[in-house]
C-alpha cells in the first residue's frame, strides 16, 4: 500500500507540472477567499496589525536608547523591512507547508499522494492564504520608511542589490519551510521546531547581528544561512563591518545561497516522502 501510494505521488510530473498545479490550486483558494471580500479585507488588516506590533516594540526600545548594537533606528528599520518582506513572500507562497505534520498524523496526506500531481505543489498551495499580504505590506512600508530616513550613498551596485536581497531572502526562507516540512515526515509533531527557524529566524534578523553571540551568528551564517537574507547584503548597503569579518563579495551571493538551499531542501523532501509509510488501510 505504502509503495503504491508513494509511487503514485511521484508520477505527478516535473517542475513545470508542479508550477501549473500550484497555480491552479492557489487560484482556487483565492477565488474562494474573494467570495467574501469584507472578511478578506478584515483578515488582511488583522495580519497587518499583528505583524506591525513587532516594529512597535522596536520603536519603544528606541524611545529609550539612541542605538541598538551600534545601529540607529533607520538601520534597524532597514534590516526589519528586508527580513519582513522576504519572509512574507515565502510565507505567502508556501507557508502552508507547516501543516504537513498534521496531515501525516491524521492520514490525510494519503489523499494527496494518490493524485497525479506533485505532492510538494499540493502541500504548498493547500489553503493558500492571501491574507498574508498584510505581512508583506507592513514590511514594505517599514522598508520604505528606512529608505527615506537613511543617508545612503546609492550606487548602481547597491540599487541592483535591493531586489536581489528580497528575492534571494524569500528563496532561502522557502527552502527552510520545505526542509522543516521534510523533517515532519520523521518527527510528525515538529511544527514548533520548524517555527523556530521560520518565524523565529525572521524575528532574529530584524535586529543587528552585533546584539547576538558570535556562536549564534556563525550558526545562522554557515549552518542555516539566514544571515544571507539581510545581515550580509545590508552590511554592504549600509557600509557596516561584515559579521565574522567575511569578505565583501558575499553580499552578492544570496541568490546562489538560495539556490543551494532549495536544492538541499528538495533532496530532504524527496527523502522524507520516500520514508513515508502511510497510515495503512
């Protein structure tokens, strides 16, 4: 039974088929959401307001201090905006991956495995929540504020780095979501462990690396490379010393790091799915 189910799950096609299936499933959930537009508007606003409280906490800290770890309010807002937008895009795209553990426990994953569609696309698009645009909007507003108040000597390289940071950061967070979901094939009830690296990771990146222990900075640079989301490229834009004394060219490597992370996350996903034994008949 398990081998048959897994085999059916893998016959869903390649990347193109997965993207097409993802679009169809996500579109279905968007149409369902937009059937109740007032409710949608309220949930987006609620998502916006809840995430805004994080930045309110930063504002409260700066009402008592002039700098945090040597960074001013504008610089911290820059880090916050980059992290919030990157994570918000990843959360919007595949945030539903965190519910995989529940599907494994209650056996509803089996219904996805027998469909002729890539399982990853189905899990990622399941219950696609357009309300998460509230987080992206809030992060973009803080980032816009930072760009206004910061006195940055903008060059062509720094300008080109902005979209690279956001897209590369979103790719890194997507990889973390997928890898965390793959871990749930083994642990089954590990959503909080996954949240420590996703929601916890974006919260950590909203603050300067100078406020954290050197060992933690090493961990999020060389083990789970969240530092490439904003700390390293932002150091180039803000002309700040690089964490751990890394060379300047690492600021332009987020896309490469994101690609490597996505590749490793994909391997972890395949291994996790192959290890799944179904709930039986």
